[in-house]
C-alpha cells in the first residue's frame, strides 16, 4: 500500500510538472532579466541622492528661466533631471538609433496650494521605438524624480529621496540601460516624472499629452517606493513580496452615459477593469521570471492618505497600476533628517535593500518585454449568452493591426477563473477564432489573449456578451 502511494504521488508530481510547461520562459526575456544589476541600481540611487534635494521647487541648473531660482548646477531637481537626461542619452547611443531622449518642459503658475511661484517643470523621457512601423502600441514605465521632507513646501533642506522615489526612478534608468539594446515590435517609454509630491503634476501632464496626441497607450507601470524590505512599528523584514495596486472602476466611468456601468453590474465584471487586468498580468509575468518573489494584488487604487502617478492615467481611462514595496517604513518617508530617541529619520540609501530593488525592477522588465513582444490584443471578443447552456462559447477576431503585430499570431489562449478567484486559473490554447468549453458561463469568468510565435501573450480581453 505504501509503495502504491509513492507511485501515485510520483505520477501526480510528474503530471503537475508537465501541466506547467505552458509557462515556459522566453529565453530572450530570461536573459534580459539577468542583466538587471543591484550594483547598478545602487549607483543610480547614489547619483540621485548626490543632488541634496530634488524638490520640485528647488534650485535649478544654469540657464533655467524660472523666476527667483538660484544657479546651482550640482544641487536641486534641475541638476538632477539633466543628469537623468544624460543617462538616457548615453543608453540611446547603444540602441542602434531606435531610442531618443528628451526633456519635456512646461511652466506652471502658482496655484495657491503646493505651487507658490512660477515653476519650471520637466519630465525626462526616453522612447525606445518599436521595430514594426505598423504597430502603434505604447507601454510606459515610470517613477517620480522629486523628493521632499516633512514640510512639502520646504525646498531648501536636504531631501535624499533614496527610496521615495529614488527607487522607482533608478528602476526606470536601469530598465532603460538594459532594454536599450533590445528590439521589440511595440514602443516602450521610460519616464521620470516631476511634481509628484506637489500633486501628481508630471503625471497629469504626461497623461494629458497621451490623450491629446492620441497615443495607443495600452499599459502604464508606475514604480514608487519599492526598495526597502522592512517596516517601522511592526518591524517586519521581508524582501519576497511586492504589492501591485489596481483600481476597480476608473473615475472616468462614474459619469457614464453609455450604459457601460449598468452592463458591468449586470454581468458582474466589477473586478475586471483595465487596471485589474493589467495587475493580474504583472503577477503572472513577474512570478514567471523572478525567483523568490510573490506579486501581491491589492484591490484598491492606492494606500490610505496617499496618491501615486498612475492615478491621472487611470482617471483618463488607461490601464495603469502602482508597484510598491510590501512593508513601508514611515520613518524614512517625508521626514526631516534627524535622530530622536535613538531613532533615525530620513530617506537615506543605507536603509534600502538593493537585491529587493533588483527583483522588483526585474518584474517590470519581464512585464514590459512580454507585452512589447506579444501581438496586439484580439478584436471583438464575444461570449454567447443567448441560450441556457452548461457550456461556454467564445469567439473573436484577429488583432486589428496590420504588419508583424498581426502576422505574429500563433494562436490564442482562452483564460478561465472562478468568479471569486483573484487571478486566472486555467489556459486553453487554440489556433481558431473561437472555442467552446465544457464550463458554465454562469460560474466562471473568461478572457482571450493573442499569443506570438515565441509564446508571448497580449493583455487579456474580457468578452462582451452577445445578446442577439
């Protein structure tokens, strides 16, 4: 009996291992993940911290036109953004002409809140153009470069901002370094934003630009406070979990006049908006390529009393999520530099875990690379609800785009999960434009992904009910 049990266990484990082959890693992406360096990230952080403060209203570089500023080329956000721009330009030179770097500048007038004088604003951006001229898809990875101390208007005091948000900015710089040599059909934008601490100002500017210029923006990964492994109060130390925050129903749907909210309520899709769909994708890809890391899905847009640069994108209807460390240490966020009762306050690099930051940066890389290599999403995905059946029929059209983004479709995955389950449980592959499954549409959620020749999956698309 014991021998029989061992044989049965062996067969079960063998079948489980075989069932998991659907999650084979793309060799190119796996190799790129290995190039993310903890030492390189540490150097980026040290470079950012060296500017003393990166407060949005702090001193700027020579030639800045902001009234009332002091020329100080080695201190302040103006100097910091020129340093980041130099990094992007350096990496652009190794891209074979596919990457360009720029400083997107504008001027803000005083607003009576957190802008008390005309402010010279600037987001630093690098654009890695896709190799397929017919593929218009854009993916953004971003962090905010500005820092602060206890008083959000204090532009003079040193504010190292090593973790908040030097960590997210360093991650973007490192991703730019590694991915600049790679080629993808779609376009990736690396953005370090200004004005987050003054009210998400850089993200407001960039998201509005995406709307105005009609970018085909499919996903935004916002990285903010992602490099510390321990918390104050609870003293938890853990570098094996990363949170991804995602909105349920975006704010732009609250004034819905098309009946979309009524349809969402009617069919129970409140938990499957664009941001949640992206968050599940980040979890699957991050855990596929990064060892010893669990991606934890947090089903709210952000933390209590806080906000992040993904929010302006969500409010404009884009798929955007926030990646942030599992256990925050508030002694090292938004604090004047000081020691009280033997407790050191301040956002210094010495409080960070650079191996943890490496893993979290690698999650971004795996997600971005898989998205940019994947075909465009399937078009007109439908679920047949015209009849009472215990099976589910789905059908769709090939991606709308022409060129490689459409030709590179090997087939499609139909995804399935129980209605109470937080992420997808099963995948079914087909080369056809439809599939009927022996599972009741009343008991499960479904979605469809395009799959490339290399096995890269697009974002999932939930089906619209076919009522006619």
